[in-house]
């Protein structure tokens, strides 16, 4: 933070008062005003590789999972990097 002539400035050059007003505006916005209306979805039958590619191409971090037009879950890129319950038994090298 930089102080110039008695007014505190952020490193981006905005006054602290400006930043505070912006933060207040964020809390006042309705979700409808910022949400995506063209929703990218995936199917439970898609592979994780296909899902990761969709998220990469669309530059999004997650997507609703639909089966026959009904929401059955939500998947995120974070889920692709953690172990999945039950999936390990489907991997031939992981069976014991």
C-alpha cells in the first residue's frame, strides 16, 4: 500500500475508498446479473479426459452433469486431480 498526500492507495493506484466501494457493489449484485446463461454441461458417461478438455477449451472450472436433461451432479477441474471413491477398483493395475 502506498500513501500519497494523506490518501491511502493500493498498489494498483486505486484509493482504499474506491476499493471498498467496489467490494460493497460485489455484495449487492444479484447472481442473475453475473451468471452464465449459456451453460456448458457434461454427461455422466463422458470420460474425465473429455471433461477436462471441455473445461480447458471453454476456460471454465466446472460444469453441471446432466442425464436426460436432469441435473445429477456437478464436476470441477479440482475433482480430476484427486482419487475417486470406487473408481480405483476399475483400474486393472490397482486391483488386488
